[in-house]
C-alpha cells in the first residue's frame, strides 16, 4: 500500500517539478505604456530646458485610450522619458526584445525624436546602446496623424542592470528649432525564462524523499 502511495506521489511530484521549472513566456515589460494613469507613473523623467512644462500628459487626440505623453523642446537640450532598468538579469546576450509605439507631432529646424535602447549594467553604465531605426524619427507631415512603428532590439552582453527604452525629443542649437512629439501605446515584450522553482515544489520533493525513507525502513524491519 505504501509502495503504491509513493509511486503516485512520485508521479505527481514529477509533474509538479516539470511545471514549476524555468519556462519561457512572452512578458509585457512596459509600465503605463499608454499613460492611462493620467501621469508619468512607471516612467523616469529628465525634462529639458522647459522643465515640467515640457513634459505633459495630453488628453487631446490620443492614439487610443484617454491619454498620451507629450514632449516639447524649443531650446538646445535633450528632453527625455524612460522605461528604465526593466527585468535586471533576465536576458541572454543577443536576445531579441520587441518594441513598438505610436507617435505624432511637429519637428522643424533640427528638432528630432530619438528612440534609444540600452542594456544596463549593475551600478551604472551600459553594455550596449542602440538608436532604434538607426536615426531620428520625424512626423509624417500632419501633426494630428499617428504613426505606428515596431523595432527589434537586441540585449547586450550584460543586462545585469536591466534594459531601458528612452525617448529623447531634442533640439539642435538652431534658431526656430521645434521638437514637439506625442507618444502612446509603448510596448516592450520579450521571452522571460528565468522563473525559479517555487518553494512549494522543493517542499514537495523533501516530503517525497521522506516517504521513500519510511518505506525503506519498513522493508528493513
């Protein structure tokens, strides 16, 4: 009887351990990518020369939902928001990470939008820095029409500090420069496989070993 119980427990335990070991799953890493909290929750902000007035949440003509993020710069400066240090240590070197977002706006006289992707190191610094698309993004001519873009970023050799997606609406030192962009529906997805075996599975395994020991002692007696 005890042998049959142990056999059944062993089979169940094997299934549990298989199910609880590391598994890959597509995971959405962006936090508040649609700005639907009505603020910059989930974003790290580095305002340009206009300070807080250069980084606003807009309820006018979002790509979807109620809001979008709005970056405005009119002086020689970088105006930056980031999804910063996401999933530290969860990526393998060269791993593909899917990035998409919508944008619209106005750019003139050296105004640009750079979407940049970084592989971060623990304690600071980066192991890889990529400008998505290879250069700045420009509006399609109508500031009220949204453009949707998708890119694949590749993790650098060290992502111990996580990954970062940065939007930089910058102006060159040119008179009349305008960098006025709206951003919405930011998505960052990847296969996250580093899922540890839950403590419950280890406890189950310990109990299984205990039952095996009892069975062995009974046979010896």
